C-alpha cells in the first residue's frame, strides 16, 4: 500500500504531472497518436457533477478522450456520494462489476473519489475487499488529481489519499463542462450546520467561500460563451461569505451576477432556512435574471423533530419565510426536501409535516425515508417505528403532493410563459420555466438551448403541455 504524504505546498503545480502522464501513455503505445480513453461515472449531487467536470478538464489536458463504455476505457473513475445508504450500495455493486474488466485488461486503472471514500471505514473496506481499485482520493485533494494519477500509474502500488482535514479552495483547475447552455458555478464548499442525520460536514469539511471577484470573472466568461442558465452551488449558499474577510454576502453576490450584461437565468442551491433572510428575498425581487424558484428544504414539520435534527429553525419561522417571499416575489415557486421516519418521529409529528406540505403547496418535493449514516448522531438515536410504517407514511405523503402538483399545473393552463428548451425526447421537446416546472412542446432538436415563449395548453401532475409562440 502506498500513501502520498500531504505536506506538499497547497498550490502544487500539476502541470508537470499532466505532461508526464501524456508521456507515459505515449510510451505505452509506442508513440502512436491514439488517445487513452477515460470513463467517468458520477453519483449524487450537483456539486459532484461540477467536481467531475473538473476531473474531465484535467484528463483532457492529459490527452485523454472519453467513452461511455467502461469496457473501452484505459482509466475508470467513479465520483461517489455518501448522503444515503442506497447510493453507497450502488457504488459498491457497480465497482464490483469492474473486476472482470480488470481481469481482461490488467492495464486498466480503476479509481474512486468523492464523498463516500472520504469516510475512513469505507476506505478500509475498499482496501480489503476491492484490491483491483488502484487509486482512491477524497474530497479535499481534487486539485492534486494529476499527481495522484501519475503516482498510481507508475508506482505499481495502490494509492490512497484521504487527508482528514478541511480542504482549501484552489482556483484555475481546468474544467470541461458537460452542457453547452447550462453551467454549474461553485461559490463555496463545505458545511457548518451538522444536522444530526447528515454526513456532509464530515466528508466535505467546514464552510469555505470563494473570492467574489473570481466567481464574477467565471460568471462573465460563462455568459460570453453563450450559457443561458448558471446555477450557483454550495452546501448552504445562504451562508456564502459569512466566515470570510471580503465582506460580501450571498444577496450581494447574487445582485452582482444579475448585473452582468446578457440574456441568462440564475439559479442556486442549496439553501438552508435558518440562513435565508428577508434581504435575500428582497434582492431576488429586484433581480430580473434570478429564477422565480427557491429550493428550501424543511425536512420536517414538527418542531420537536427539527430540534432533534439540529436544523436551527421552527415550523413557524419556516412558514414566515414562505409568506414573506410570496409577498415580495409574486409567483415564486418552492420545492423542498423531506425526510420521513427520522428516529423518534411519531404519527403526530408526521401529520405536522403533511400540514406544511398542504399549506405551502410545493411545486415538487424530494422525499426520502430516513437512512442512517455511520458517524452521525442520529444513527445512535432510538428508532422504534418499523420500516413498513415509514413506507406507508412515505406513500401517503407522495399522494398528497401529487394532488397539489396537479392542481397547481391546472391553474397554469392558458398562461403564456418563457422557458429554456433543455432536451429532446421522442417527438417532443422539454423546456423548463423559471419556476422550475417542465413543459413539453413540439419541435426538433435544433431548438435545444433556445429560450421560447410558450402557451400552456394542457396540464398533468408533474409536467405541462404547451406550444411555442415565439423563440427569443
């Protein structure tokens, strides 16, 4: 087992390793011009997607091409998620299937990175049970990927690099974006909230915010390159700048990005209710480019459960935020996350969650049955309610949300809205409204990436049907 020391300068120059990796593969192929191929698979949140785009950018500079088929790859990397047990199990199952590829093609290097492997017990399991995995690195050393990859390729030993320390922000990492009109823009990393069910602070570290000028520079570049939608990313975007010396908070950053000339839409995620302020909603009301959609996870409608979750707000405070937002930003839509069956939750607690759902009328919900994560306080709490009962609650909640969504969609029939055409299906296009609602329209794939004025003609539970009146 080979573990690289972590006492190198924080801004280790990766250029020399990029060149060395190019030379390595050139030597392996006898100087032929064919590029090595990489296969990247991403699990989990948008931040992981953004990290994978940076991995792809570095690989491209090393001379790699890309393939959707792991069987064809010289390098396979899985960027992993640790939020729920199901995601972790999927990764292990899919990694296990790579053993056959390694047996057939011994030169193929298999790597794991991301949140899941940042956990010590997971790294140990990989060491013991998956000996064909040659490179494992955590969330804090993404900038050192070329160095780690070169060491794994040339040392003939397995490389594990998972420092148990908060990462620092490294700018100027190459990026190759997956989309041509929608872009992710990270503004901060880490989380200080320590919700009792959540592993994120343990694997992503404490909050660190990027310099606002670097963010604005990147946003301007994206607009100049023609991107029509920019999504600002952070584990808790509302706390941007709170621990930094530059003096800019999230509403001020949002206003400055909004002021960049161009025709584009701004989204952001994820927000924490305890840090969502009236100043933020006032700013959104003045910003013509900020989407009229707010993802604001409430998790539970019970104050008792919210306290056990360490969420830092009450149901009353949450509802007050919703009321204020609708007052100053007419037409704003809300989506949310809800956990069903948190340890100790009773039927009465669950009823209070249903009460929030009925009162707010969310556009959609991301709903989860509680999944214990090793190392979190909630995993040690008494949990007497059976899985069967939690599942019944879950289905009851989704039925109620479906009725709410159907009613909301029906109210939109006859209206005319702007929407970004995102993708083409079989015989239709899918476009997304500022309010984060999908509408299907007729048209060919050449319109993907365009903004359209759409008349809503029909409604279904989760999507709308419309026709294009005008292209912008």
